[in-house]
């Protein structure tokens, strides 16, 4: 296999494998993904490390600083810390930094690998990422459907311990499965819009299969009965439709009425889905029962814990102990709260508020720069909607931290950051069914030929 193809395989195979490996969150699964990233870097990354873009260099620096802070948290050089542990260190578990730094190294390595693949294949590599996501989501949908038809309460690794009757595929969590289906739906919309055509009807005729797959993934997501995934997908798809609106809806009265119509249409669709799927409707109805809701209690507990160490945090793997120690009266202490069900609060618990603000600020700056640097509307729309989807999922749960959901979004971000900046829309813009002129893109023509 040629070196560029091997580097591409090492990244796209992770997109397919991570969901199959229980989302990629287990230590042995992270080892498999890290090996693939290492091989990819050997054949693509270090061979052209001088070509790293400033953004990727900044990601490397940010990863190094996060790792340094994790080490400093574990060194006994601090004044005696208050409860829950009286110790001359910040981290409640002094050796937990090792596995977290390993995850950071893999994350940075994945960024470099995505950037290097883009440098060798230009923006055509984003299409390969989207196709890999669609393949991964298709496999998960088939596995989930088979388990449902055969009445198998299994993740294909072990018997389910929760989420009975919900589609989860090889995931142990319905929200993670729903998140992957949502990412797959957005990638299908991207691939559909990326198809060159002279009329809207011709595009549907040539690329309508992507829309069919998007509908299948949406149906699979609904069968997962994941409230957060359903809401996140609805907002992301509405955003995609607004950002990638036809040219005739960008001027005049349509400029303001088009977004309103899209939002109203999405609300109607959500209402119809809730009416047609009793299990999902019942789960949304449970939001009115305060005795069943635990996320608000978890968030309150996290706020209390953060207030005790707002600057320094508690170190990695300490969330479960901290949540149990500071739990409020309404929190179910029989459950293992390894997360506050909000990644931003989790980060503040682990790193402290200042470090969390710096991390989030860096991600936002990188995202804004990547959005501004691309002149291709389909690429920009995909990146923005993936960011919206990830942000919502991260605010309502912990599954957005799984490699299966991180790799696709992170790869698209790094690809756009590393791609050539002078880009023109390769997909023709429409005013009704009449083609508007746009500069041809030889790279895209070659990718279509492939």
C-alpha cells in the first residue's frame, strides 16, 4: 500500500473501528487507536513535519501544556490540600495522569495525522472522512437493527445492563449511538450538497442515496430513544439548512423568513416524531417528573465541588470520588457518577476553572479560524454543524468525549485548518434551477474521478 494511502487508512480506519470497540473509551481500545495513529504519523507525519501549519503547532503546544499541568497536579510540592484528601498534591489520584497524558498524546497525534493527510491530498480528504463516517454509522445501524429484530439485549461485547429496548449497536450507551447517527446524518447531507449538478433535480437524481442514508440514520437515532441526540440533531440539521440555503433564499424577504420557516418546520417534525414514537415521547415526558431527573442534581453537585477548588481542580479520575463526597440530598448515591453529565463541568473538576477556560478558548479560536479560512460553503457548513452538535452533546452528557465521536469532528477541523486557504465553492450555487457561474475546482474534479 502506498505511503499516502496507508496514512489515510490509519485515520479513516479509526473512524470505523472506534464505535466497534465500545466507542473506543476502554484502555485496550485506546491502545489500538494509538497504534494506528502512530503508524500513520510514521508514514505521513514525521516525513513532512516541517510542513505543519501554525494551527497544528499550536495544538501540539496546547497538548504539551495540558500534560505539564497534569504532572504538576500530581507532584507533592503544594501546600496541604483541603478535603476530601489531606495531601501535599492537587490530584486525588497521583498516578492517574499517566493514562490521561496518553489520551492527550493520541489526540494531538490524530490532529497531526489529519493535517498531514490533508496536505498530501488537499481538501478531497474531507470527503474520505465523511464517507468513513457513513460506513461506520451504517455498520452500527445494521447491528442495532439486527439486535432489535432478534430481541438481543446485547452490545455484541456483553449483555446490556441498561438501555433495554433502545438501539445502541456496539455502544454501551444510547446517547453515544445517537451521537454517531447524528454525525452520520450531517456527513450524508454534506456529501449530497458536495455533488456537482446543474439543477436541484439532477443533484437528487445523482446523489439522492445520501439523503436516503440520512433518513435511515435519523430513524436509527429515534430508535435509540436518546433525548439529547434527537434535540442535538434537530438543531444541527436546521442550522445546516439555514447555512446552506439556496441563493434565491439569501436576499429580500427570504433572508429573514427562511430561517423562521426552517425552525418552525423542525418543531413540527419533532412534534410528529414524538407523537409517532411512544417510547421517545414518554422519555421526554419524564422531564416533567423531578423525581426522575438526576442531571440537575449532578450539575448542582459539580458546582459545589468546583467551588471548593475553583483554581486547581481535583486531578484526573477523581470525579466519581468528588461527586460522592459533595453530593446533594437529591442525588442518587447508589449510582457511579464518573461524570457530571456535562463535559465543561467535568473539565473544571479535573483541571480547575482557569485551565478549563484556556482550553475552551483555544478550541473556539481554532474553530473560528478554520471557519474563516475556508471559502467553501459545504466544508464550512459541515464544520459549523458538527461543532454545534458536539457542543450540545457535551453540555448534556459525557459521550462527546468518546473517540468514536471525537475523531470525525476533530479530523474535519484539522483538515480545514491545514488545507490551502484560497478555496472557491466547488458546488454550483442555484437561483431556482438556474446555474450560477463559479470557478471550477480541479482538485474536486479529480476527487470525483476517483
